């Protein structure tokens, strides 16, 4: 069975780096994984949904949501805020 979401990434940004793959059926887990990839500055090669690469706009939307989650996490940690206050003041957290 094909996983609902699949992310291909590499630890190294070099052209011939060996890609790795993460698969899940949970959209929240997919977004959390992309957030972790951004946090660690890993290269995101592709994101697939139901075995097909997502469109450029869908790819960008996933990255944008993950970046917002990452920003919220850092703001909360740096300013000792609860997610509700961070959302009220800065608008990132859900």
C-alpha cells in the first residue's frame, strides 16, 4: 500500500547526496516532520501525496506552515510565552 505522504530529504546539500525517505498516513505527522527538517537545515528534495509529487503551490504551503510552526516554537521558547499568547501577539501558533 502506498503511504499517503512521503518526503524525500538528504542530510547533505551536495548534488550527489544519498536521499532518505519518510512516509506517513498522518498529515499532522508529515507537517511536524517537515518542521524538524527545517529546524535541522536538511535539504527537502520532494513531498509526495498518494505517490505523486505535490504541486509547487502545495509544496510551498506545506513549507510555509512548517516555517510558521518553527517560528512559533522559537518565539515561545525565547520569550517564555504560552502558545496562546504567542498567537495573540505574533500570529504564528494555531
